[in-house]
C-alpha cells in the first residue's frame, strides 16, 4: 500500500499562527487581521504572527541551530493564551526561538551563525520528524544561530555588530543540508548581526523605525568578495542593525 502523507488526512482550514516573545503559541481560526488586538500574559507580547493552513508544516528555528516541526492542525486553539512551544518540541530553555515560518516545498533558506558562518539549505532538508528536532547549523560553543531567511534574489547582504555592510553574490555560498557553512563576513570584534538576500538590480531595502520600507538603489560601495569586512552602513540604516 502507498503511504498516505499525514497532511492529506487533515481537513484544510485557514488559521492565524501567533507566537509570543515568551514562546507561547496558538492558532486562531481563520485568517485574522495581523494588526488586530490580541491578548497576552502580563509582560508578554506578540513576536511572530502569520497566516497559515491546518495542513501546513510549521518550522521553528532555534538559536541552537536546530529546526523543529509542528503541524498547523496540532497547534493549541486561539481562545486562550495558547501553550508554551517547549511543551511540543524539545527546545532547550537556554535556546531562543529565532524564526517561525511555513514549510514551502522547493524553497531555500539562508542560515547563519553569530560567528558569521552560513550557507543555503533547501527547505525540504530541515523538516524534523521527531520532537528533538534536526541539527542543521553546526557552531562552536560560544556561537548562536542568528539568521534564517527565505532566499529571494541573487545577492547576499550581511551586516555586522560593527555596522559594516557587505554585499556579495549568492552563488558564492554553498548549498548543503547540514554544516557550519562558509564565512560570510570578517570581523575584528563582535560578530554577525543580520543577513538577507535580495535582487541587486532592485536595490537593498530595510524598514525604518516608522515601519516604512526604504530602498538603497546603489550598494556598489558595499559590493566585495565574500568574507571581507564591508563598508559602514548607508545613512538611515536601522540602529538595531537589522534589515527588517
């Protein structure tokens, strides 16, 4: 007999996935407006909110370099505050939730550590079959997983804690299922703050403090070989050293 995938046995319904800063997750019925008012425990607030389906595999990327997978249908209902995500997957208390996103077959992710090493991994390779998750990004003891972004474009932009930005071709990064990866940017002090991919011809964009998208059309000054230091960030670049 042919094996039937689990998602084929689940009734497909729209949900809104909400995960708080303290790691409490829930799935509200339907596609709720993402800016609508939601209740959280005292001292807690929203961190990840997105629309999904009950048949979706939800991927969680921890700062320990592991990916965890939860089916949308298995998330707690949205009437209360939800449940701690750590009750569903074996994410250690000292590990932070870095990203939560929907598994999209055939798409790719850029993953990178605070040490500045990273690579491209096919999304199909990070789906975990057990609560323990799947190790994807290998790091030395003092490094943490810092970046997980869907690959969109032909170039990589990296910014360090030192506010230096480096841009290089995406083709200069390896594609692999697991490992430490290659050095993205060189640092004297500190490490990697953020990284993203973009289409060079469209310019590099980021969100300003007011939430508006700003586009820098010419990043030729920051364009250099992978693993070099880069140049100081353009004027108006966010103070938190992140692209969005």
